[in-house]
C-alpha cells in the first residue's frame, strides 16, 4: 500500500478547495494511476488533467521535489506536487 501526499499549488488549490491530501493506493502505483484517481475525485480538474501525462501538458509535476518522467512508479511516502503555469502582466 502506498500513501501519496498530493499538493495542489496556486490556482489548483482554489479549484480543489484544498492545498493537499493523502491518497492511498494499493501496491506500487504509477503516476498515471494517481492522476486518474485525482480526476475522478476532483471533477473540476478533469479537463486540466486529461493531458497531464502528454507532451502538451502545461502543469509541472514533481515527485519529492524533482521533475519526473511520466513512467515513474510511486512509493509509500512520496509527495507529488501539481504546479500550474503562472501568467501575469
């Protein structure tokens, strides 16, 4: 079983209404499995996250503070941060 801490930064926090949560997954889950669960749990993020693992992904994903490869296998205690693009003027 893997307990994964997911942190939602900037306006993703506003969309979900939370800054972080712990999601428990069986075995050694992939990042893709985690993203599917987040999409099912937070419908307001579904359109934003559906391309999260593709080449056109505007959201930065880090695991334990490092930018990662899409095929990463998550481990118990990992922290995944979803960081949206920042725009301003």
